[in-house]
C-alpha cells in the first residue's frame, strides 16, 4: 500500500486522482491547489461552513446551495469548485478535506517533493527550519516541504516523520528510555 493510499480514504482518493488528472490535462495544478487552500481556510474560519461540510444532517441540496454560495463569494471556480459541488451532490462533502489532502500528495509526488512532519517543543526558527530542510533534502534527494507543529510536552528536541521513517530526538523520549533502563536495573 502506498503512502498516499494509507493517508486518504478510497472515495476521497478517487476524487483526488480525478481532480489531479484533470488539473494536469488543463495545466492548472497550481490554480487548483490555490483554490483548495482558500477553501480550507474558509472552512477553518467558519464554524457554520465546517458544520455543513462535515455533518450528514444536511440534505445534498442544502449542502450544494451552501458550498455554491461560498465558492462564488470567494471567487473559487473551475475544476476545484466543480469537484466540491459534485461531492455535495453525491453526499460526499465530508470527504472534501481528504480529497484536498490526497490532491496535495499527488501534486507533491508530481513535483518530486516529500513532506516531513516535524513536531518540536517550541516553534522552529527560520534558520533551523532551513537547516532541517537542507539535511532532509540531502538524505532523500528530493525537495522537502516541512509540516511543522508544536508539542510542548516534548520538552526539547524534535520528532521528524518522513514517509515510513521517524527520527525522534526529543528529550521526552530520551527520559522515557532512561526510565525504562532504570527499571530494568533496579
């Protein structure tokens, strides 16, 4: 099973693949990605829109009317808008976040990029992020895009997930390893 398949459901992956194929054919991969990012932002900003997207309580017509109005107001049209409307008509609107994720994964593969999930105790400074990107790029031979998040419970260090590999240099994991070693001794 590929990394893309495991991260996105079958239905969402089929929509994402169709969207990607159409975007490639139309030379619109960047435009579709920009529309997807804008739509994600709208869903994140509006609790009402998020409820419409995620809740099965709304009818297909209600979902279609709501997302059509939002897409028109945001100036989002073309391929991405058509896929969102199709998902609404087919009662698959809740799959749109995964469709976007799957589409981004396909675009990244097409561009020769890999995404590294980086969790740190504090936000990464720009210089540290650049150094980490350079090191991971040298390791993979591909362009690396960082998806950074913060988890103060790590105390210090990083956890980097790149595909099936994980590098854990966090103080939390080192303390846990020490705790286990001390239990074995005494």
